[in-house]
């Protein structure tokens, strides 16, 4: 027999995975605890034992995915910017990485869910932004500062603002198109790559030490 302390965490993970799928598919109001229980392979009583109510389950999903998002973005900064010797190539690599990860269907669906429920759950949805994207942009600002300290960018008076500007140049068009047109409206071949390169050109025109011409 498997010990109870082994079964409980496994059931909890199954419930969270099932609930994430249900909430993303149906939204908060359309999601049912019966469907969550069925997909997780547990009883509805078990769902309520692990999570007090539907609101609590929603909060666990939103805040848990925020942590995952933050970890992924931090790793992207490390992989592309730390130790870089060419600002243009490093920022291009980061822009491509951001577009690849943040335009994934699951991320876009989650973003849409959080936006839709922001008025209903302002603290939870606000925390998804502040503990995820906002922290990640602070971290990106610090990474950009290290590029500046190594003589690869101009001195940054407001590193976090520079990070917001970089992210905006890279993500605004595809993210907003997906928010309104849906995740099935995929970019044309090569569109994201071209967008990433042009975003870096504009960013370096403001913050780079080299000529903006490629």
C-alpha cells in the first residue's frame, strides 16, 4: 500500500493540472468542480478537501503559474544575456526566446483568463502580474544594467523602464493580436523572427553604443 503522504501530493498535483485545463477551456464561471474531479480521477470530496472552494483552487492555479513564468523568464535572461559580448546578438536571442515562450497557447490562454477575472479577483490577478511579469521586468532591468556595466549599452537611468520598453517592442503586436483574434490566429512564417530583429534595432537606436544600421 502506498503511504497516505505519498498519495496526497500526487492527488493535489493531478487536481491542479485538471483544474488548469478546465479553467483555461471554460473560464472561471464555466468551470465546474465535477469536471475537475473527473479529469483528475478523484472524488469531488477530495477536491474540496485539498482546496476549500472554487475560488481557492483558482487562486492556487493563477499564483502557481506566476511562479513558473517567473522562473522561465529568469532562465531566459541568464541563457542569453549573462556573459554576452555582443549586445545585438544577445538581445536578438532574448527577443526570439520571449516570443517563443510567451506566445505559446497555454500562456496566452492563461493571460486571457487572468484579464477576464481581474475585476472579480483583483488581489489574485494583480498578484499574478506583480509577482510574475513585474518581477521579471525588474530582473531584466538588472540584466540590462550588467550589459551597460560591461560597456555593451549606454548607461541606463531607469533600467526597469528600459526593460518594459524592450518587452513592449517585442511582445505588443503578437500578444495583443492573440488577445483579440484568439490563439488559432498564428503568425505567418518568419514574422516573429523579423519582429524580434526589428525590435532590437529600435531598442539599440535608443540604448546601444553602436550604429543602428545592421
